[in-house]
């Protein structure tokens, strides 16, 4: 009976110990699970933090862009309203992204909600002022149009042309009124009033009521334009006073403080987890020592497991490298596809625009010729000085129309999709076309020197080589920052034609030169370059069976050398045409 009682007590003791062990294990697992959850959720917060900071940066850029458009609104009345609407849309989208959505700042903390509400209120106030500003800007543009028409009408009056002083005053008041409407703080209001008084004084000497009415209409238009400009300036000052930038800064500060607190809490949990893990390791070490004698095979099994892990790591490493290479190739193909679609859309758009421009261009050229013939027929009715002046104006008009026609032809020649196929092509002609296209980037301080040799025509895809030249010339202009010299040389070397494009820009160091033809490599800030430009140039030259190399030193400029075989590329035109993409401005 005593042994039975002892056995029962022993059994109960083991049961209690087992229960306590199970509770201890459950408690340990619960604590470590809680600590792991608190620690592992931090990467998610970090990912959202990056998105939120990008949204705040986007909102700040949109706010700065909107302020810039407001400041320059009167300087670009033709394109200003459209650019202003685009800036308004970007500002609205950025505000909505910050205020709503999965990565919004709403509901994170009470200080953030207060700062967000203040920012939204300020943004709505800014948008409300923007509506009134757009209306006032449109009214100012309308007054400018009326002023131009009224001025032309008055200057064409015979009595005004007969009076040199009145004509001079009319032209002066048109010029001063235009300056008054454009300047943010005009100082020529008194001079405009003096000119108006002189024109009113000369009104009595006009021949008829129509001319006097034209004078009054011009002066009234000048007054209306000045009033509209003054009202627009008041709105501009009110717009500048809206504290959207400080409100956005306060919102960012509140959010960064909130995220810093989250990071501090996460660090505390990580430290606790580390201490707890050390404690568990010590406990497991004690248990391992006690169980070592009864599990002699554990070491051998563990060794086999480690060998399996090493082999698995090697396999995973190989698979990771293969996936990384596949991802890079996919990104390259995606970038080329996007650029190809852009060029196709550009070609269709340029063809449509060229067709629409050529029709009125023909009308204008025909009308200039008719006016010239009419002036020649009126030789006895108009004085020689007027005929000479009209001839000069008509010559200037014909020169401008010729420039427009040449630019249209250059655009059509550059963007024609059918020229992606292989055909005979003069490289000198392609270089001239590229220079015309990027003329806007070649500032007055950039001097272009052409040293062209007589080249034989080569078999190639002309549009692709045009894109290569455009890319290299654009990079050269950007490297000089608007001031310097670009030298383009062509020559025949053995059975190849060579094109050398050099600039006097900042140059490159040895490490940069070693990587410039790699996909996605760029020295520009984030958002300014894709890193595809020179890699695609390299691919196009390679597909044409040619070579490209670069020589450059820091502070001494850069020179690209392109060699292409005179007999043409070895690949088919269909293969080449798939590469018909261009990325501008990637150094």
C-alpha cells in the first residue's frame, strides 16, 4: 500500500512537472512570437515610410511647380493656361495621395491628423485662389489680343501714318502697355499716362471720326489692360501669401517624428528579443548538455544537415544570379519597348502636325507672292520708300516660312517609321538632320563645327543612326551646360566610315568610362535619367556591324568615335527595326 501511494504521488509529481514544462514552453513560444511580430512588422512600416516620403516629396514638387507657373503666367500667355492646368492637376493628385489611400498619412497619429487637416485647408484655399487667377489671366490675355488688333488698326490709318510724331507715340504706348502687363511691379504707368495725353492732344488733327474712335478704343484698351494686370498682381501676392509650403513642412515634420517614435519602439523590441533569445539559447544549451549523452547521433545528423544547407545555399545562389540576370534583361526590354512606343507615337504625331502645318504654310507662301506681285503692279501709286520697306518685310516673311518648311521636313525625315528598314543613306545628311532637331538645346554659347568629308552612302537603318547622332549631340550639349564647342568630323577609314563627335564639356573619369555603355548606368540624379541612352546607342551600332568607343578626361571634354562598314550591317533589316528606340540626354 505504501509503494502504491508513493507511485501515485510520483505520477502526480511527473504530471505536474510535465504540465509546468508545457506551460513554460507555451509561455516562451508566446513571448517570442509576440517579440517576433513586433520586430518583423517594422519592414512593412519602413516600406510604407518610403512611399509616404515619396508622396510628400511629390507634393512639395507639385507645390513649387504651381508657384512657378503662377510667377511666370504673364510671361507665357499662349501656353500659360495649359501649363497652369497641368500644374493644378499634379498638385491636386499629390494632395489626394497624401490624404487618402493605403499609404496616406491620415489616421496615423493625432498631431499628423492636425497637420494634415491644416495642409488640406491651405491647399483648398490655394486652389480657390487659382480659379480666380486663371480667369484674370485669361482676361489679361484677351486684353493683349485686343490691344494688338487696336494698335494695328490705328497704325494703318492714313492720318496716323502722315504724322510721324503720332505714329511714334502710338508705337511707344503699345510697347509700354505690353511691358506694364508683363512686369510684376511696373514703373512706367506715369509714362503711359503722358503718352495717352499726347495722343489725345493729337486726336483733333485726325481726318475722320473713325480714326478718332480708333484712338479712343486704343486708349480704353490700354486702361483695361493695366487694370487687369493690377488685379492679377494682387491675386499673385495673395497666392504667394498662402503658406502651403510651411504647412507641408509641418506635416512632414510631424510624420517623421511619428516614424522616429515607431523606430525607437521597434529597436526596444529588437533589444528585448535579443536578450530573450540569448536566455533561450542558454537554456537550450543546458538542456543540450544534459541530453548529449543520450543523443550521440545528433552531431552526425547535424553535420549532414549543414552539408545539405551548404549545397542548398549554392543552388539558391545560382538561381538568384540567374533570376537577377533575367530581371535585368526584362527591365532592358521593357525600357526599349516603352521608348519604341514613344517613338511610334512621336512619328504619328509629327506626321499629322507636319501635314496640318504644310497646308497653311502653302497659303501663306502663296499670299506673300500675290502681295509681292500686287506691290510691283502698284509701282506708280506707292512711293519708293514704302515699296522698299514692303519688300524687306516680304523677304523676312519668306525667310521665316522657308525655315518653318525646312524644320517640318527635318521632323518628318527624322520620325518616318519606314526609314527603320535598311537602305542607302548619307551620314552627313543624318548629322545635319539631328542638329536641326536638337537646335533648341544648342544655346547661343554652344558653337558647332562641321568637318565633313565626302562619304559614300552606306546600307543601314537611317532613322536609327539619326537617333544615335541626336543622342550623342544632346549629351554633348548637356555636358557643356550651354557653353562650349561641339566638333563633328566624318571621314573614310579603310572600308569603314568614321564619325567623331567631341565636346569641350566636363569629361568623365576612368570608372565612369568603363560603365557608360551598361544598361541602367547613369551619373544623373534619380528621376533625371534612365541609363538606357548609351546602351541603346551601343546596341544600334553593334547591330549595324560597327564599333563605338569613347575618349574622355575630367575637365578636358569627351569624344565618341563611331565606325560603320560601308557595305552595311550583317543583320537583317527586320532585326534592326526592332531596336528603333532612342533615349535622349543619358550620359
